[in-house]
């Protein structure tokens, strides 16, 4: 009985070490029961953003993003400036990179694509990193 317990414990320890090291994304999750497509699709709200590791003030702005399984997405940005409220909305298409570590988007009516590295893709949280020259922006989106 003791031998069986030791074998079971060793298997559990080895399995835990293996599962924690196989995440495709910097911040996990290491194990997910749903596909990357199903975790990505849905409605998201921007809850935090940093530029070069400094927190950006999102006061007065609201960013929402809807990602559909059919490869389309929309982003709605509401913000207040000098007492006036403005709304910008964008639609386009999205795909994963071949290794599914990046999200590639194209805005309707524009040429070129925008590529962001997926830092975290969980059921309730999405973190995207964009690097443009010396500027690194990390956005944290929360499922709605």
C-alpha cells in the first residue's frame, strides 16, 4: 500500500511539474479545458493598460471589444475630452498566428495588419502586448 502511495505521489508531482511548464503564453494558463478560439471569442472590456511598464490613466474612456468565432471583431471606444463625449468604432477581421501566440487583426477599409503578442488567454482575462519601436503597450481585457 505504501509503495502504491509513493508511485501515485511521484506521478502527481511529475505531472504537476509538466503541466506548469507547457503554457504557450507568458502568464498561462498552463492547462485549459476549452480551445483557444472559444477562450478568445466573446465580449471584452479594457480594464488596464501600461505603456513601458507605467500604468495609463483610463479615466473617462471605455473600450469594449467583441470577437466572433467567424473571424470578425469590433471595437467601440467612448471617451470624454473637454466636456464632450466621442465614440469611435472599428470593425475588422482576426486570425491567430500559425503557432497561436499572436493575434493578427485587420481593420476594415485599411491596408496592413496589427499584430499583438498574447501574454495571457484565459476564460475571463486576455492580455495583449504590442511593441512599436521603443514603446511597449500591454492591455488587460476582462470578459463581459
